[in-house]
C-alpha cells in the first residue's frame, strides 16, 4: 500500500488530494514521502519487486484468504479473532482508502480493470 500511495502513484492518490497544500509545498512533501517510502519498502523487501510482481503477490494473498474463509464468516470459528481484524484492516484500506488503485479493483474482484502506473 505505501508503494501505491507514495512511490508509484506520483501524487494523484486520495492521500495527497485531501491535503490542499500549496503547489510548491505539495511537490516537496510528495518528494520526501516518495524517497522515504521507496527506501523503506526496498529495505523491507517488497520494494525490490516490480509493480506487476507485487500485484501478483497481492492476488495470491487474496485468493488464499478467500480459500481459507470459504463460506465461513470468520477464519477460526464462529467468533471474530485477531486474524479476522487484521485481514479486515488491510482489505478495508485497499477498498476504501485507495480509490482508483489496482488494490481496490482486486478486492472488488475486477482484476482486469486495473492498470499499472
């Protein structure tokens, strides 16, 4: 998600649109965030992959969660657990926090509609 918001998206994301910074400040902020998150994601490892590879990994993760859930409401039984909350946080962020992103399209089940930056 940081890759989409700060590295690949070149400042068009909802995150930047809501800030209403003067143009010069906006460019400076975007540049700082771009450099910071590019370095951090590289150090974590996910930033070493191409956009296509990263999205393929996300597709795989979503398929795995879907298979585990099947027709169940929760991962480990009849009540929500920490794992359910964690997965919900990631999925909700992709669905509601990054409009027009490939992540949103994948969660909605529309992978053919997304385009790489």
